[in-house]
C-alpha cells in the first residue's frame, strides 16, 4: 500500500506529464484527469499577468483551461517532458511543488523549451489536485504566445 507521500507524488507527476498525454492524444481533458471538478488554476508572477493585460487574480477552471489548450493544439504540441524536478511534498498540509521542463514543437518545426514552477494542493486522499499555482517564465511565455498567434494567423 502506498504511503500518503507516495500517493501525492504520483498524483503530481501524473498531472505534470498530462501535458504530453494531452498533446499526443489531442485531448485536452487529459489535463484535468487528476484534478478535482472545482480545481482552480492561478497564474504568477503578477508582472506576467499585468503584461498580458489580465487581472492579477485571474483564474481558470478545468473547462476554461482545457478550451485554452485546445485552441493551441492545431499549432503547437508538447513534444517531450524533459524534467520533473525539485519535487517537494508536504503530507501534513497536503501540498506539493515541482519544477518542469518541456519542449514544445510548433507546426513549422520550431522547438521551444519551456520551464515552469508548480505549487499544488491535494484533496484529502492525495489522489486529486484541488488548486494549482502555475509560475510561468514571464519573459519567454509572451514569445511563445506571439508565435502561436503568428501561426494561427492572428497577428
């Protein structure tokens, strides 16, 4: 039988690998496979949201995030998960954190390395994630989204 820590780490790693799974299957619902139905995604740093013109407290529910991901699928896919590192699990607080490295591939063949830090909260059993804070690279992410808009013909 798995310990609570092992269960939470497995849940976290499954969530983080979900980007590759969703891209390969072209099925954005795989992003929510280990999320509670009421899970909310928060984004940081505030400077990133400010530069997007988004409110500093912007959140997305599962469906909103899946729709966002689905809109990008025609022009970019997660090619690989190059690292899930710095994993920390706090069983008492039911929280976890990790950093990730992904390689994205645009439809024109351009590869784009992407890094994130993740902070999550787990449900009571540790089998679902109930809250996500996604810390994005505030310098590279706007370049990534500009490339998507270019390939979608939305410049």
